[in-house]
C-alpha cells in the first residue's frame, strides 16, 4: 500500500532518515541518498500511525535490502530507491502493520 511513514535506517556506514513510499507486513520501499547494495542488513525504526488517534506505534525491526534502483552506484545519481524485506520483526509488530494496511485499504479515501 502506498504510504508515507517516517523511517530511520541504521547501517554500519551511515544512518538515513526517510519515509516509506509503500509498505506491507513483509517490507517497505523507500528512497535514500546513497547507494547500498542488495543483501545489506539494516536496523529499522518506524512510527506507524494509530488510525483515529493522534499517536503512533514505535516499531523496531531488522531488514535486508532486496532491491536497489538503480542497481549500481553512479556519480550523477543522488537518490536510490530501495526495497527492504523485514527479516526480523516481532509478530505483534507485523500484526500492527497488517492491521494498518487493511484499515487504510478499506478506507473510502483509498478508492
């Protein structure tokens, strides 16, 4: 589902503050300003809004980059889209993401 949610990625060489472009219970797609190769492990911190409330769930998990676009670094490129698979996420946090996506997808504003 397309969603812009705050996201912080922790990598051994750098940290990134970004937003999701889309999200599912299995992973997220976002944009960063540096090339990171496929199969790189990340620690992830995200804040998932609680629908109907002015609060959010803090979700901490681990992920692996499964796609980088473009596939190789280049001097003339300053933005890279990455797809992250959630490789280590608590069941309760996965359930919260699933519930959030289902509620947003059934919302009339998504039509």
